[in-house]
C-alpha cells in the first residue's frame, strides 16, 4: 500500500538508483519487494556486486576525476568529506528551486 501511494503521488521521480555490494539478505528482500514496484521504476534500480559491475554501471555516470577510488577504479577524488562544511553550506531557510 505504501509503494502504491508513493508511485501515485511521486511518479517518475527516480532517475537512477545504484546499490553496490549489498548483503545477501538485502538482495533476497529486493527480489520480493521489486515485484510490487512499477516496471519503469524497477528498471531504474540496479543492485550490483563487485568492482567490475560498479565500473560497468558507473563509467557513464561519474567521471574518474569526480569519483573516489572506492567508487570507481582509478578514482581521483581523495578529499575527505567534512560534514560541518557541507551542513553549513546548505540554505535551510528556502526551497531548493527558489
């Protein structure tokens, strides 16, 4: 019922979703849950395992210059993520499209 409500109120919101190196339990649950998801949406969700599968799916979406080494082989981004810097740069007082 929740999935149907989300699909009715938020159609075609998902552009692409990639989950990599998920556990066996997640993949098992995904096989069950995915049967209830609209086929168009389901085709945008990719559950991948291993570096070769990551490379195949991500090479057209993320350049090597913008990827970290754990996302793509040869990834050049090595800067650590600073939560405070990121958090403080988000304007919470207005919507993103303003």
